[in-house]
C-alpha cells in the first residue's frame, strides 16, 4: 500500500530557482563569488548559474545552508543540510540519528561533458561514523549517488539525491552491488532493520514556517 502525504504550499519549487529573488545578503555573496570565478567562459557561466541556484535553494528550502563557496577552479561548496543522519560507532550499540549533515561538494569541469562516478561529488564531513549502505565507513565518508551520474547533472539534483540517501528513501539493499554498496556491514544491518526505513518522509523543500 502506498501512503500519500500532502505537499506543502510553496511559492517556488526546484524548477523555479532562477526566478527566486535573492536577499541583499545572498546577492552580495553571489557577487563576491562572481569576482573570484575562474576558468573558460562556458565553465564560468555554468558555475555562476549553479551558485545562484545554491543561494536560491538556501533562501527557499529551509533545508540547506551554504557555508562556503569556491569557484576559482572546480565548483567547491560546503553546506549544512537538515536531514536525518544515521550514525553507528559499534554494531552492538543503538543507532544514533543526528539532525544535520555537513557536506563537502565538488563539481569538476569534466562532469559537464561526460558521465561521472556517483561517488565523485559529495562527502560527509560531519557527523562521523556515518552508517549508510552507500557511504564509505572511513575518514572520507563518500556518498555514492548511483553507479554513474549523467553528464551536466545540476547541483540541485545532486543535493536531492544526497537527501534521499541520508533518509534512506532511495537506498538499494544489496551487499553484492559493488557499484553502489560502499559499506556491506551497514547494508546487512539495514536489511535486518528494514522497518526503520525511511528515516524521514519530509519533502526536500520545507514550508517557510518549519521550525529551525
């Protein structure tokens, strides 16, 4: 049985990010990023468009906060994402679900022109001991968003995939899946605790009156 959840009434959706009017503070941050943007004309224009979408997403989503942005070479962003983050330091201890993830995103120019590995875009800097089937259980905590992501995938879609991975709404529980399972032990654990999936049913875009 599929349960339907009502969608919040939002002024904008992910397809309308370029139309979101930025606050003076976010606009000034975008202009600062523009001054420091490097590379070919096509690459600069794409990075600036993605940067504006990130600032717009921060303004309307109540989900993402952009902490740092570097457009001098690759597009590099440091973001806080409100999402359930499952962590486990010891399989015999209870699962801990943190309320926020600190993400480090890197988008390379070659990703504009050719498909890229799904594990090449995002790592979780905090919290530690990330317990997900498709996240490496090491110092890097890389999240695999699929075997291969299409060329020129927008950053907003990458973040949507990250949110789905953290909530376990898009998880594939297959320990034999070498392309997507980076933590077989976590995969086995979640197979035994499938009743806890998903960790959240909240939409990616939260209404403006959502609690902080």
